[in-house]
């Protein structure tokens, strides 16, 4: 089915087509129908958004921190009021079920909650009498125009990891959301305007690589935040850094969960199935590898198989985002079978008119297989067997990805050893998806993160600001002697 609906950019407080003539389809993944077209920005459109943000920055950065905080409170109220509207948009364009989409919005709302406390978060430091008659203080200031490039899998939440903190700290923002599900970002722009945000402070440009590269190269963009696959994260980091920008680029994942024999296996199986197949596995924090240790393996795998087969794909899990994603994931399942893994649940024959892939479970997977090595980003869970906790930790630490991991156990000693020894940025103990609350920061290690700062929380504030130190003296005696020595405390 085709449609005449065209999703446009939001620049300088108004919707516009700009110079864009190219479009991309926006699917309804649950039905397989094309529900809209989205404009793909040309360099002139990106420049228009950046110039709008640049023009708005002096006034916005000079706005008092209390006024910025009050606006964030108003914006928060509006997002909460329209939570279901946003969730319906996300569900329609991404394909995730409504409750999952609503959960995404709630987690994004928590970052806005955090940004409402910006007066406290921007407090500087003061040291009295660091030398005779000399005081020292420091404070943080915004960078200027910041850009966000965000993925399809969380079209509302991931941008909310970025723009509330960037804007609350006094920056202006240009968002390039995924062209696969663009509409939520336009509604967010409308809610910012309703909250009283000045025109140009928040802008949305839709597009593909042309828009991305223009943002990475643009001389008036001070910082870039990105979430996506590891190859693109590395590309974004290298190209934007070469252009002199501050960059945080979060990449892919292959998250492992270790299950020890002493764990509550029913509890572990229930949570692993939820973590692997929720949102059709299209989460950077999804569990995609279960490491079953020792005697836990056989009973755990049996429980997981039963629970995977009981999932109602259309109503509980949802489709994958596009026909290309569906074909790619089915190809990985074919690869797993060909490489000798034991296929216990086969998602290739899932019913439905849309882009569905059912829960897929492999046992007896080895690290040389593609279904273990590569990020599938779909509802495919593999089981690797290990003889000991040490072997499981070694396996995880050999991975190039290090976003999230978890351990299921009743042993505090084992949990403590695991969380101290594993080389991963976010760790769960009997929690399979250890996404921190907004007042902590989100980010992995190794090839799951390029750049020095994690997202939201204290590191988010640090990323979108820079420190300035001021040393002050008010001399009472104008006859003080000039000297050329390096200044020291006296």
C-alpha cells in the first residue's frame, strides 16, 4: 500500500521540506504496508538546521539556569501527557508492541526528570584563599550547537538520552533520527515548542548518510552524540573527531548472561527469554548469549525452550523493523544450522503479514560460529556451555563487544568475583538488562563505545559542557612588585 503522507523536517520552529527531493519509505512492520514517505535531507537542509541552532545559541546559553529548569519541568509534563500518543507512533513505525513502546517512553522521561535538576548539576567549585589574597572557582559552560544521530530501535528514548541534557545545559540541538521511524521526533519538537523553547534551540532533520556526513563535517557543530552499530560508531567517531568535534559514539553489542548451577533456574529462564526476545531482540542491551555453567545447562535449556515456544509472536514480541532485517536474521538462522548448532526453536516460519521472525534458540554453540561472533540484532538466542565461572568470564572478556552482561546466582561471592573481573561497562546481578537509571550514566567498553564519555547522568552533563577555572585577586596595594616568576601559592 502506498500513501501520500510525507514526513518533513522541523527547522527553526516550523516544518519544512527545504531543498529535499529524495524520500525513503516508512513501513508499518506489523502489516508490511508502506504508511508514509520521509524526506531525506540534502546538505543545504542540514546547514539550515545548524544555522538556526547557531542563531538561537547566544540567547539560549545566556538564559538563566532556573528558567531552563522550569522549561524542562513544563516539557516533562507535556511528554507525560502525550506518553500514549508517542507510544502509538513508536509502535506503528517501529513495530514493537504498545506496552514495550510505552516502557521506552517512561525510561526516556527519566532522563528529562534528571535534566530538571540542572541547577544542582551545574554547580561549580570554589576554593577560598588558595594563595594569600587569591581565590579560585570553576564552573561549566555549554559548547554551542550539538548534534544527535540516533537509531531505529528506540526512536524516542535514545534521543532523550541526548537532547534534554544538551538543552538544559545551555546548548542548542540538531537531531537526525532514524529515517525508518521519524515521526516521534517531530512530535517531541512540537512539545518543546509548546513548553516555550525558543525557535531554533531544537531542530529535526531526517535523512541518510548525506545528512550524517554533513553534520560530522559541519564547522558550526561542536559535538556529536551517536548510537548505532559498531562499524558506524567507529566511522562517526573518527570522522567527527578529525573535524575537531567532541564525540560520544555508542556501538553494538553481544551481551552474555552467565547462569550458575546454584541459580534459581526458573527465574533465570524467565528473565533470559524476556531479555532475548523483547522488542524482537532489537535492543543493544538484549541478551543474545547464555553461558550455561556446569550442571545448570540441561535443565536451563529445557526451560528456555518451553518458554520460547510459548511466546505469542504478534502480540507479545512484535515484528522486526524492515523486510531487509527479516531476511538478514533468517540468513543467520540458516548459518547457525549449517555450522552445526542445535536448533531448538526456529523462528523462520513465523506467521503474519508483516516482518515477523519468531523466537529462535540454539544450543551447543561454539565461539567460532557466526551466530556467536556477530551482532544479529534479532530474536536469536544462543547457548554456550562452560565448565566453570572462570571459563565463562574468560569467554566474555575475549569478546570485542562489552556493552552489558549479567550473572544469575545465589552466591554473593560469585557475583562479586564476576562484577570485578568481567571487562564490560554495565553489569547485572540477577538482572538481565542492567540499564542504569538516568542519574547514573549509560555506556559500554571496548568496541561498544568510542569516545571518553558515557551517556546521560553525570557523564552526560560533562560531555555537553566544558569547565572553566577562574583565579581571582583584588590587590589592595597597587605598589606590588612585578616579577617574572611562575605563580605559586604563598
